[in-house]
C-alpha cells in the first residue's frame, strides 16, 4: 500500500505563493478601507448639515442646541435631531409628530464617526477654532450651536492631506 500525500516542499511552495499574493493584495485592500472611511465621514457630515438647515427652517432660523432661546445640554441636542420638537426646540422622546411637537425627527440616530466610532456631540464655543477643539477621543462630532457648524472630531489628515476637521 502506498500513501498519497503532499511533500513538505510542495506545501512550502503553496504557502510561499499564498504569502506573495497576500502581500500584493493587502495594500490595495487597506487603501479601500481608508477611502471608505473618508467617504463615510463626508457623507455623514453632508446628511447632518442638511438636517441642521431643515431644522433651522422649522425653528424660525434657530439651529439645534437651543430650547426657548437657552442653551440645550448636548444630551438634548441629540434628541433634537432624532425625536420630535416644538417650534421653540422643546423635545419629546417620541418620533411621531403630535400636538405641539410637530417638527422632526430629522435623523433616525446620530451616525458614528467612521474613525473613532463615537456618535456623541461636543459643543465648541463660538470663539474657539475647531482646530484647537479637536482631540479625536472625547466625542465623534464637534458642533458650534451659534453658527450651526458641524465637524468631524478626529485628528490628522486624510489621503489627500486635508485635515479631518476641515471636512
């Protein structure tokens, strides 16, 4: 009886070929991951910025972040996007417009920052530049309620050398 099997040399050749193919494909795959993260971040920003503009139209030009003319805590800011509100910005936890809560919801839920996987928002003071507020770890997004500016909270630059907070 003779046994049929691969020799050690044949197995080493196959493993070497697989290693070479992996080394060729991996950089290409990594480039696509980077590009996908950049695209996701830009798309999320575009959607949120559009919803901020719609929110302002429904609330007499006042951007999210205010209730009855006073500053809203960031926890309520997220609800102003994902629940229903009155014209003055008061929030109902419901997503179904009823009674005075006729506006919204504007988004189902806040998306994650594609880089740090956080969906929280941090306020940035109107006199503070986004470049000095960015830390990449405290929140997923940065928001200036006075101007309605919404930015990505992540340090560094993308594949084209653009700062992430400049998206």
